[in-house]
C-alpha cells in the first residue's frame, strides 16, 4: 500500500536522518571521568552496547523540513513492539503501532489526502489501517545502536543534556557533522544525537529499560489494507 510506504518514509525522516549516521579529551570539571583513557570510538561503542542491551527506550526526534519542522516520538519495547506519533508540516499527524507481526497506522485527513487521496481518506477516517510489519516498521530503530557505525570520532568538551553530564563525541564528514552525547553518570546510554548538514535533526533518548505496554487497536477500529486495494 502506497500510504504505508510513505508513512514509513516520514518516520525515517524523523529518525534515520539523525540516527543513521551518514559517516558517523573533554573537560570533566574536576570530577572523575568514567571514560578516562578511552578513545572516542570506544566510548561510542560502549554506549552502543549498553543502549542496545537496555531493550526498551523512548526517542523524541526533530527534523528540519522545507515547511518547518517534523517531530516524532517513538517508544520501543524490549520485544520489538512499539508505538509512535509523527507530526509533519508536509503531511500532517500520524500514529503507528507495531504489535507482533502487524503494524497499525492512523492519521489525520491531511495525511491521508496527501499520500493516498480523498477516497481512501474517507474510508479510513478515525480508524487504524492494518498491514504486515515485515520487519520494515517505522519503529524498527534497533540498528541505530550498531557499533560498526562509530568510527573516527573525536571527543570534545563535556556538556549537559537535561541536567545530565555527557561526553560529547563528534564525527565530521564533508559538510556534515554528527554529534553524540553519552551519559557520564550511571549507565553510559546515548542521551542525544544531533546532525548538522544538508539535513538537520536532533534525537533525544530516555526511558531505557522501562516497561512499555503496546496493545493492538480493537477490531472495530481497524481496516485491513487489503480492503483498500484498488481504491
């Protein structure tokens, strides 16, 4: 279904731009540095492993668009189920649920008219569209923590993210700069990632390891995408 693919594309714009890592020592203020003696690459890989092993997390993203800003919030459960909301000036508001091997999408009229036309917009108004997830869910964000992406980084001056001290790791490739912020207190999770280049975006992370409850919509609220074929 074309609408399904386009919704995933919007989600990718909110997430992959700042997380996909296109290429991808500090001042500790007198406190003990938990990463003392470690290279920037090793710090990033340690954060990668720790964040991935947490299982669940919440990511909030902001990506610059020609019409303004697209925002997204993705909450991923340990087993892979997830829920997300995406707001785009271009395509409106949409929601995603992934439960088991099925994905469910619900969006406002602006989104459906923009991506699928008025006929489908009328059929799915206020309802969820069900489709097989096939591993391509917009919430399939686990690969953002793949350690093979973290090479040739440089550590810069430490900073704070929401009051938490963070090691700042920077990667530059051409005109693009990707910056990773890794927690220096408690477990070394990724706290934030920013991307500055042709595409600009920010992602912040929280809720590592916390319980996430994702439930499928009630059957009466669902339209199977097969019922929309040919419309």
